[in-house]
């Protein structure tokens, strides 16, 4: 879910009763993830478009006051993702499976509406779209809560048959990480990820390496270099180990929303740059992370890549300091 939604949802959920702590789950399988077969989600009770205000304006490159700026030579100029993904509402927090066939993202119909109202709109949450040939199919809502219970879900990450997601929901305090498993062609068995990650480590939005051994996340936990920092925790066979600050990529600015390439050689993240979100990449050098390079700037964030090297990200349309809309963009890798 987006930054504003996370902050407001935290305030909303703080008044809800806290459940009995649960044990942290084992890491997802380390096999190469592929897209689950459709259908991967139950249809939303209400179509997305029906909840978008009639007055909402659809932005695009031709009306964007701050279009994304590409700083690297390896990609084509970014464009809105073709197909039925983007609307006049806010599409945010993309995650693409490595095979490039399945896209998860967060949607809310009006970025200006506080999350405590989004909680009741019937459409805000995680969506999934499957690609068939060169075309993306109509997105469907991923249901991760029992009927009749409130939830505000976002920031989906999938590895193998396990989804990790953040949620402010009935019965829990604050925003917490949860997991769900893909069983019988649908996501089910959602469970709290446990107090070790949620409270002790203060884990924010996260990404697990393809081999399941390292969990990267952002956090404002003590010991950082300033604002949000990126951290890594390693699986020791029984639990996630004490987080280490990824000092090579952190700075006094805010760093977060990590992504690690399938081969483990590239570390992508969002950093505040000239007062706005921008996308940076660090590459492995002698076993460690090298100096980050700027890839995309101007309200570009939350990078996710497929095996072809195509870069998906969220771009926010900002005017007078307000987020009016958000779309999923793609910068195709040059080959």
C-alpha cells in the first residue's frame, strides 16, 4: 500500500485489540517462483471502476507535470503499463513475478481519501492481473480476509507458493506483516508473521532473496543512518537472525521498498532524491553491495523486475504537493 495509506492505517489500527502473538513462519520455498495458474483471486464484490469518483481526472504522460526521468542507458523511456491495469484511481506497490506473467498491485479508487474510509469502500486492496500473450487481463481482487471482517491489505510479495503482505485489520494493532499460501488455485491460510518480525525487528516493506536465505526490508529502527534505512536478516535454519544495516546503500535520506534480482546480483530500492521518490540500483562487488546509481527520478518508486530485466514501478502524479493519482509504469530493458 502507498506511503500515505500506511501512515493513516497505522493510526486507524492502533485502536483495535491486539491478538495473541504467533510464531514466525519458516521462509518460503527457495525454488524459482512461477506464476500461479488462474484464477488466483476471487472477483471483487464491486468493480474497481464503479468506486472511482466521476470527477476523477485520468493523468498520463501528456498531462503529467513531473514525468519520470530515466538516468540509465539500459532501458527504454518509461511508459504507463499497457492494458487494463491503470485507471483514474491509484494503482500502487507493484510486484511482478520473475516470469513476467503475473502482476500484483495495490489499488484504491481515490488517493485523497483517508485509509480509515478506504477500509469500507469494498474495493481497496491487493489486485492481480495475468498476462496472456502480449495482453494483460482484467485485474481481480485478492481476498485475504474472512467474510464480514475489516482489512486494508497491500505491499504484496510472492515467492513460490507463499505471499507476504502488510495489513491493518480487525483484531490487530498497527500495520503488520502476514503470509498466505496458494492452495487449490487460491490464496488462503493467511496468518500473522509473528512478533519477531513485526515488533522486535520493526519490519517494513520487504523482499526475500530467491534462495530464501535473506530478508531485506526497510525500517526506522534504531541504529540506522537516518530516516528509513534498508536492513537484511538471514535465515539460520530456525528463525530470521538479527537484522544488519545495509550500510553500503543507506544514507541520511530515506531508503526503502527493496527488490533483489533473481540472480542476487542487483539490489534495487527507492530513495528520496531532490525531495521526491527515485529508484536506485546497487550491484554486487566482491561479495558486497556497490555504490548505488540513480536509475529513475521524479516520483518513481517501488521497483520490481522480471527475468527479462523489464522494470516495473509506481509513478505518482503530484500537483501542488498532493498525490492526485498513481499508475504502474514500465521501462523495457534494451536488448
